[in-house]
């Protein structure tokens, strides 16, 4: 099972070596209904029909994905390590990518408990999980299937929580504000201690602000490499807030599993082989 995360600006961010993968599966993304857009980033649907198995590498985002598929629907907590999803035969996944913290109103537990976990949907959604799975898997029309997911989410949504709103705003800032280099910077913005900030992130998001900062920087670097454009590493390191180029390279290898140069070779080979058909939706 795979859980890529898609944004309008970076349609393949989080999918490593996307040119190789998108030659083998079709990925469509769908915007959420307006009343759920505060919590849901995208719905995404993947289809594949393969003569030989394929393994797709993923660098997960700081968010939860709900995935409905055969033989069993699951909730993917935030994955802190590079993941490898094996696709074989013919299949389809209809999934929902929540914003960082966006799954909290639908699950009665601290998000920290879901980190690096894959939990059967029934353990969280109870008796509604089976009819939801049936409604989605029996429906070939993606839009109608997604409406079934959204109806279930509306029915399960908990009360408003001011602490959640603040944590989500801070997580978004940790991802996108390149002036935020450390957890201390974010705590200063929030006007709280680092300890208080960490407690809020563990409850509502699942991982700490430092992890989110590092992951978003490496994802951006990997996205630029995968595009095939030349990368000026010293300049990029400075842009992303690293002390120097060597620091960025060490962080990149630790998260992606390859040095930037080795990763660039893999992406270039996939692009030369035929490129990617693109992300639809």
C-alpha cells in the first residue's frame, strides 16, 4: 500500500524518483469538500495493472492517510522513515491525506500513538469501517466513492478545539517558513516554551517541530533533484536554512537513503527511460 502526499505546488513531493513510479501507476488527486478543507489536504486515487511487481519509495509527510483498499482498509500514521510500497497485479486505492493535525478530530487518541503505525480502520472507526469500505470498493466512480468517505468523516468529526487550530497553524509554518530553523524559533513565534510546543505537537500532530522542519527541507531538495534541473547545492543549503552544504547532504542521505548525487543519477535514468505521464486532477 502506498501513501503519497500531493500538493498543488509540488505534485509529486513525497514520492521518491517519481518518474519511475508514474510510468507504472496512475495517480489522481481530488480537492476536498469546502467544509472539510481545513482538515483534509487531498483525496488521492491510485490505480495500477502490472505484469511484474514494482516497489515505490516514499518519504512521508507529517500527516495521517486513510486508505481504503482490498484486502483491508487502514489508517497510516506519520511515517518517520523512508517507506517502500510494493505494488503488484491490479489494484486501486482510494485514500484521504489529512493536513498535519487534521486527523485528530476523527480519532479519540493522541496522534503520537499512530506514528510509524498502520492501524486497521475498524480499530478507529468501529462498526462504520466495514460499510464504508464496501461503499468505496464497490463504487468504480472515484467522485462518488470520495463522497462516501466525506460523509463518514462529517459524521465522526469531533468538537472544535482551539489548541488544534493553533498546532495546525504552527505545523504549517514549520513546513513552509524558511526563517524557522529550529523548534526554538517556532516556540518563540507561538509565545510558548519549547516543552509546551512539543506537548501540543505530540497530541495534535504526532511528531515534533524539529522533525517537520527537517523533513520538509529534504523533501524540497529531493523534488528539485527529481525534476532533472541542475541543483546548486551550496545555494540550496543556504536557502533551506542549513549551516552548510555538507549538513544538507548528510540530512538528505539520512532520510532518502542515498546521497544527492546517487539520487540524481536514479532520477535521471528514469526520466531518460521515458519520463512520467504526470499527476492528474
